[in-house]
C-alpha cells in the first residue's frame, strides 16, 4: 500500500510540473511578443524610414509611420557570423527584435541633380529646340552585382541580385557566388573591420534593384521573429 501511495503521488506531481513548465514557456513567449510589438510601435511613431524583415512572410517592407510604402518578396534568408582563424565567433547580442539604426548603402548610390534650364528669350522668334529627355532611373543609378546595407552596431544586410537572376546562365550565377565569397576572404585578410552579424538576403533582381535605387539614407531596421538558415561567413 505504501508503494502504491508513493506511485500515486509521483503521478500527481508530474502533470502539475508539466503545467508549470508550459505556463512559464507561454509567459516568456508573450513577453517577447509584447516587446517586439512595442519596438514596432516605437518605429511607427517616429519620422524616419525603416525596413521590416518578416522571415515568416518571406518579405521585406519599406515603412514610414507604420504605413507600408513598398513590399518586396524574399527568396531566401541566411545568417552569417565572422570567423577568426577559421573558427566561428558568434556575437551574443540578439539580432531579431532589435532596432538597428543608420543603415547606409555600400557601395553608396551616386546622387546627381539634373537641372534643365530654358534658353534666354531673344528678339527673333524661332522654333524652340526639343527638350532634353532626362535619363531613366536604370541609366542614372546602376546597381552593383552585390551590395550591403550596413547598420551601426555591426549588422550588415547583404543582397546579391545576380545569384537569383533566372535570366542569367548557371555559370554566371556560380561565378557571382564564388567571386563574392573570395572577396569576403580577401577583405578578412586585409582589414580588421568585420561584420558582427550578416544577413544574406536573396531577392528577385528587379526587386533588389528597386530597393537599391529607392532606399532612403539613415534607414532603420527590425527583423521579426522567424527562421533564418545559418551560414558561416569566412570573415
């Protein structure tokens, strides 16, 4: 009878312990969700442009005051950490749910103002010359094969339009991938500046080009909770 009583008590405690663990897990999840929503409200209440990467929806959005200005599909998202002497060194800071500030294009976009002035009036009335046609955005702002959006604090968002270009040949995409990889290796050897965290985002070339041409200066970023494949960078 004593053995039966001990067994019954153990069975009674097991469900109670499981419920307590589930409750703590749910409370922690709600706290993370609440903190993430609070940061989104903070971004929406300010006047700066910001990006929202939603891994669950496979999309990145350009936002202002809580309004979605443009939404781009994300074909793939990987997270990379630097390597020191070929050993991975992970930054302990959380990168999801954190507000990253002062995002700038690398290489920077060339900003040129085109001013068209009319000819001064003359005494003789002549047929005016045809107006000069301004260059298109594609002609004015060429997009590199690979570019970064680097944020203060060490986060880098890397975008490679060439590797997701369905119109490019297999060897062209492979060459773009390998050349980018070896440029990273060379940069790691020749400089001490390393990205603390790098998010590698695959996008349709047209979307990547549009993002490059329209990205405002000093943009902010928040990455929502969701999955991202791990990819160690040779940096």
